[in-house]
C-alpha cells in the first residue's frame, strides 16, 4: 500500500496504475507511487474547470490567506519535506532544507502581490479601465531538478490571479509534490489544485487539452518546443522556462583565489543540475592557469556522497538517463580537453560523478556548446574580452550569464551587451520572488515572479464607457 495519493477534485486518490520511484544515491526503490491514467488527467482538468468560476469570484484576500496557510503548513513539516526531497532528488540535505525554505518564502512573497485596476482615461467623452481577468485552468509542468521550489514558482501566482491548476511533476521526482498535495487538500476548495503523475506520457495530453487555458512549463528546450507546438491548436497562453548554457566571463583584474569559490558554487550546486548554473567559464589568459588550479583544488576537496550523509556537498545525478548523458560529456572532455580534477564516476552504487574541471578546451566541442546539466565544467581561455563576449553570445540559449571584474564600469558595459535574461556581476545564480526571471532566445518565453510574472496568469480586460 503506497503512502502517496494523487489529488483530483479535492480527493486524495490512488492512481489507476502505479510506478516505482528510485533513490539516486542507492538505486533502490524509494517508494511505489500512483501513476495517473489519461482518464484521471481528464478528470483533474474537469475538476479544475468546475472549480474555476467560484474560485475566480472569491475576493483576492481570501485566495491570499489560503496561500499563507499553505506556507504555514509547509513550514511546520519542513524537516520531513527536506529529507524526502534529498531521498528522491539526490541533493545534499542542506540544499534540500534551503529549497523548502525558499519554497515557503516564494509562496509568502508572491501571495502579497496585487492585481490592481488602472484607469487609463477619465475624460469628457469616455472612461477607460484596464483590468486583469484570470484565464481559467492552468497546466503546470515541473522538471526533476527542483521539484518543490518550481511548484512555488507557478502555483501561488496562478491561484492568486484566480485560476485553478493541474500540476504534473516529473516522473522521477513526484513524491514531494504529492506530499504538498496532501497539505493543499486540507486548505483549498475541491478542484482548485489537482496533482497528477505520469511516466512522461501525460504531458502532451495536458498541453493539448481544449479545457486548459495556459501552460506554465519548466524543462528542456527540446520538450519546450513540443509544448509550444501542441499549445498552438487552442492558442494557449504559454510561459516556457527552458534550458541554458550560462557563461561566466572572468577578466584579468580578478583574483582567482577570491572568485573561484563563487564560480565553483554556482557551477556545482545540485551536482550542476540547475538551469541557471555556470556551464562554461571564459577566463583571461593572464589568470587562466591560476584560476584552473583554484577550481581544480575545490573540486578535489569536494565531498561527494549520499545527500543524507553528514558533510556531503555533492550528491548523485538525479536519474540514470541524466547520469548516462553526463558520462558522454566526460568522454567529450577527455577527447577535446585536459581533465585536471575528477573525470570519473564513483565506484559504488548510485549515480555519482566526481566534480570535474576541464581545461584547454574551446568552443565547437560538445561540452562547451551544449548544456551538460551535470558536474563537468569547461574552462576556456581568452585574450580579447570582446571575443569572449561574442563567443558567450553565440549560443542559441540566453538564460543567465555573469561578468567577473574589479572594474565596475567595464563590468556594466559588458553585462549590458550579454544576450541573456539575467546578467550578474561578480556573482552568479542569485534570484528572488521580487525579481522577474525569464530566458532570452531559446531559453524561454515570458517571465516568472514579481508583478510581471503575475500578469502572465491573466488576460487584459478593457472596460470602455461612453460619457
Ligand atoms: P524535460 O523537458 O525532460 O521534462 C520536464 C517536464 O516535461 C517533465 O515533467 C516531463 O514529464 C514533461 N514532459 C515530457 N514530455 C512532454 C511533452 N511532450 N509535453 C509536455 N510535457 C512533457 O526536462 P528535465 O530533464 O526534467 O529538466 C531539465 C531541463 O530543464 C534542463 O534543460 C534545464 O535547464 C531545464 N530547466 C529550466 C529551468 C528554467 O527556469 N529555465 C529551471 C529548471 C530546469
């Protein structure tokens, strides 16, 4: 008997099928959990559609208060959620604890936002108001790297704006999302929130469903393209948060010993499985050897272990498919660069790969041009910063990027010319619910967080009165 249930129409229910979820640190079965059928997905969408009229008419203050209750309920069980997150996702317990704390903070902040009516004109001949209306049923599709936090990127804003929602976690990390469903079943009216799980087989049905008004998707660019195509038939609203290949450009005025820990942390958090991780580092010739050595030292010192083990800094890759994918990047690194730290898988069960630093590698290789989404970092030498910027911008992706320099004016100039949604100066991977977040080019469409993110869960609605 499974400890997990789907949430459909206010009821916690078994799936029509079951599936196994594995602990990536041991490769053992962690839990057997429900797997929804197509009929259950349809029932979830129908329940959300039925719940929409009453939910959208409730005063926003009531919707906000329920989101506050969700944050309180999560906070009360934070330790339990963090532990389960490490077991299903693999990240060290400290990172899981931070993910749950961030989730709570995102829910709390996002639920304070407002949908205000603006009077655009109030003259002799007409009065024009700009209002915002909810869209209807939102489909939220979640990846496996931050299975709890990414729910909190979408659900609070969708519900606050008056929409109802069907959430679909990734097949390899459904457990924490289902546990969130248990909390939400006690707080929200029936049908307002629904959670269904799958084996990568229900996403397309959700994105093409005629009763779904909007899809908020986070995942790979490859799947994002399919989502966009499938949403076309009913002109669904879309937010796509997709892959990235973030470049860090390190100028010669930087002290490698000081900058290396920040670069290392932003590249290897969650074993490199972060959309906004540093995925390639361009370092000026004058400090190249020193920076490579400093990063290699940090990689050698890093403790790679089961995320529940005391002191673990880097856990396993989340799933076998990703582990195999990252091993192919290691092969490329061996063929096209010089591995100066790591380069091996760990001789134990679990999907462990040592943090790997690769030097003497350049653009035009798989490791530099593609998204590795794992703990293998290429360090590329440059002598002309304009050339480094051109190479950073040559990517089809544009999620984030960073400039590292002691010269503030120079850093701002380069940052202003970086083709990405976010550019950091002397740091990387810093974000918050009050800062709009979205990708340029093939890293995405639309934005999340802040008022701009809330607006994406609404339709503009103009009321124009004759006077
Ligand atoms: P993925 O694209 O394989 O899967 C993401 C989700 O889409 C899963 O829930 C999956 O079941 C679902 N899905 C699969 N096929 C589908 C289809 N045809 N239609 C609709 N949904 C479908 O991505 P992943 O491997 O889980 O996540 C890693 C990727 O996500 C990386 O590329 C990473 O950069 C990206 N990512 C982006 C952000 C961001 O905010 N930009 C955040 C986290 C991860």
